[in-house]
C-alpha cells in the first residue's frame, strides 16, 4: 500500500515537474517502485482480473451486509467484524482459509464506526474532491503541480484498492487466542498530503 502511494506521487512529479532533472529522477524511481509493487501483487492482480477475487469476496460482503442490517446505526464495534462474523468471543490463530476482515475498506469502516463513520467518509470525500479540483485547475507551470497530481493519483488508487481490501482502513493482528485491531494510518496520511499539496499550490507563489 505504501509503495503504491509513493509510486503514484512519483508518477505525478515525473509527468508535470518543470525541471527535467527532477522528472527523470522521479520517473526512474517510479519505475522501480511500480515494478516492486507489480511483483508483490501479481498473483492478486491476476485473480482480480480473472474475477476470482470478486467472486470469492461476494459471500463475505453479503454476510457483512446482513450483520450490519441488524445494527445499521452503531455498526459492529471497532475491530469487532471478525468476532461478529464467526460468532465467537475469542478469535484464535487463523488457518489459511479463515477470514479475519471484510476485504472491503468501506464495509470495514461501516462495521467499525457505524453510520457516523460513513457520514464522515462522505464529508471527507467531498472536501477531498474540492481540494483535488482546485489542484487540477491550478497552473501547470507551478513547481508543486506535479506533487499535487501525484497525491491525487495516490488517493484514487487507495480508494480503488479499498473496494477489495480492508487494508486502507485497518486489519486485525491475530495471535494465539486473541487479536489486536490495527487502525491503518493511510487515510490520515493521504488527507494530510492532499491538504499540504493544496496549500503549496494555491498559497505559495510560483518560482
């Protein structure tokens, strides 16, 4: 996930930076990071394009929707998706075929935070879209324009990954007879980067 974010930012810089040296530097490292990400996710990408991933996740999403229909306002509780899914008070060490998260960041968010979390996401998306449009409409000659576009690409890529993975929101770290829910910092990092890029482009003068 983090490699993908870095690769997206580098892609924006490589495409829109004013200085040729910076563009070449960013392009080289983009190819490096992109290649690493491609190698690490090749099996997952193949399963996704062959629709194997979607068909395998559909029953999980259906059951999650059923669980959420019983508590649509409060959700299932922070980090409690796996406990609700398996109807157990203890989540032991999983086998290969056992499921520990919803494989969808949006369902994971709803399960964790309920309706208020969903509303917060919608507000964040509206604000993010406004900031992104401001960045895109800014002069391309601005020295920070490439960074801004790269951050937007990283946000879009993360939103797409969130359709099939819970990682952008959080995942449980399972141990023997217990587990710890780890909230991902990805959303906060991207929000911060988007605000910084917007401020640099709209507030700082062109060099």
